[in-house]
């Protein structure tokens, strides 16, 4: 999966996020609609679609969508 497909999947999961809001360099925590509930949605999305478990420290270690995507890719390589 490329980063654009990853972004589309995330945007589809976050109901109140208009399509096209997220870009690879978006600091997702600074998106106006972002809340702790969205962090749980991201964790569930990654688990359901990639069978990768993200923790709170994993998320805190990322800032941008690209960081998040690269983390998931790295975890997939270690499986």
C-alpha cells in the first residue's frame, strides 16, 4: 500500500474529516477535528487493515501522516 491509499483509508475512518484534509506532511495532531478518540480510530484502523499493533508511545513518537505511515511499514517488515 502506498501512502496515498493509507491516507484515503484514514480519512474514510474519521467521519468528521473532509476528504483531502490529510497530506503526507500533515501534523495530524494539529488537524482541527483531532481528538483522543481519533487516536483510537487510527490504532483500530491500523490493526484491522495491517494487523499491526500501535501503542500510545508509538503514536507519540510520530508527528506527521508520513511518520505514521513509515512506522506501520517498519512494523510490517518486522512481522
